[in-house]
C-alpha cells in the first residue's frame, strides 16, 4: 500500500540506489549557491562607518584585514592573532584573504580583493608576500609596487589613513634545496638578509618626505630600517649577527600624496631565526612552511606589531 500511496500523492518514493528526483537536486544546488553568495557578502555585511575618520566597526571593535597565502592560513595565523588580542582585552574582528602559492601582485589584482581594499574601512591591514620574491630583483620590484598600490587603494577609498603591517617572512630551513639552486642565497642567513632588506625598503617607501628610513621603516623588534642599501643590525639582535650588507635596492617609490599612511614591518623572519638559535623547531616537515609552534610565534610577532595600531580605536 505504501508504494501506490506515494505514487497517488504525486510524490516519488526514494529507494536505496535510485537517483534523487531532479527537483531535489536542483533545490540542493540552489541552496549551495545561496550559501556561497552569502559567504561572499559577509565582508559587505561587516562594513563599518566610512564617514569622516572614525575607526572601529559596527560592533565597536577594530577590523583587521589579512592578505597573504599559505603562510597566513596554515595553522590559522589570523585566528591566533585574534586570540592574543582578545586575551589582552583588545578584541579584533579579522577578515582573511589568502590563496596558496600566491604573490601579493596576483592576489591584489583580484576584483573581490580590490573591492575589500577600496570599499571597506579597515583599522589595520596585514600583508604577507610570497617568501622568495625578495630574492629576485624583478619580483622584488613587482612586490614593492603591489604594496604601494595596496596602500594607495586604501588611502583613496574608505581608509584614508591606512595602517599597514608587512609580514617579514622567514628563511627556509638550512637543509632546504633552495640554497643549492643557482642564483639563490647560500644559507638561511643570506636569505634573511635579503628578505629583511626588502620589507624595510617597502615600508620606507611610505615614510613622510625627508624621513626615509625613519620610523615608518622601523619594526617592532628594534631593528633599524634600510640605510644606504645596507641592513644595520640593532645592538644585540641575534638574528642579525654577521649580517651587514643587503642586496642593492631599487629607488624608494615615495609616500602616497596626501596620505598619512603608517607602514611597519612585523619581524617574523628574525623571530624565527632567534627561535632556531635557541634550539626551537619552527618549520614544518617541508622545511618551508611553519610548524604549529612557528605559526604561534608568527602570530605573537604580528600581534606585537599590530597592537599599538589598534589600541586606541574608539569602541
């Protein structure tokens, strides 16, 4: 009786092994599409007040955008930063845009990312670049242009006084095959020197006129900015011991006209070097990505740099 009853009611009885009705499949597909659209719309729903120069979102907490690749999303670095912020009584709302293996020049060219930079208001933006761009002059130049473009896009949009943190990426483990490749650094120290020089130069691009290499080019670890093409080690900085000269640098691009942008470096690479000198493991098995402990160290270093930027955001 059950089968005829189902048929007479206009319904289709589902049996094991039989295909679902087309109407059911179509409905499920529409539901999935709706969820995907909602996910894309969430950054818009979180949009804060873009009038004047009032910072803080609709919930009264600073909004921080993370842009990067697997160095950002593996082991949840942004979530770890948010956890540290909450533990210190400064909760933040984070939005993450990260694509595996991506350079900033590629990620920042995406339409949805351009929208986030221009139309949304951010209390701080954290930019993490592909780890080897600093080792190749042509790629390093593209990276600095991409960073400058991102700062300009923020300043021209809903964030007229952008606060940007550049994540100084870490050197690969000493046994990584990169160091045997032609044209690549000979060891982690040489890689770190090039990486550090790159990010300090990128930060100094946005120093106020006449202050290149000044505060805007400094970092939270006490290291000096790039001065006359060399990385000047801070006294007692173990990560810089024996590293004095950096590769020749392209001319500074100059500050964004009319912008009071603040661009600083989070010295994650030097924090990793310090941890390795102390015998702590910070790399994953591939000698490239961070281990969970390395991700925790990266988050701590980023938060130490980020905290002063969001400490006085109106609630």
